């Protein structure tokens, strides 16, 4: 799928090789003092934000949201004036 040997023959009738060379995923997570807004509070995210910690975003930083041993989201804040 991610190489030139990707086989999408059942999806395309053209005699041209198709493959995926990049994937981009974006997610918006809004965490407030009240918690996480719906619909994010479903599935594995339910209860993920139940523990609250105070963090003052007065400088650029990188954050990651983990679930068990996997990183669910990762991001950064470069301009904290808009936080």
C-alpha cells in the first residue's frame, strides 16, 4: 500500500500503478476546566482526562496524550498567546 508495489487493482480499472505515499491526520482536542467536550469523550478517550493538573501555558511546549503504552495525540504550542 505504501510502496510502488501497492495493489489497488480491485479498486481501479486503469492499468496505472497506484500507491499511497503520505498520510496526514489532524485532530482537535479541547480540554477545559470542565473536561473534554463531546464527542471526544467516547471510546478510549472516556476517562482519559479525568485526572486534572494545573498547567500554565506561558511558554512554547510540546504535549502528548498517552493511552496505556501508545501515544494517542501529540502536538505543540508555539504561540501561547492564543491558548
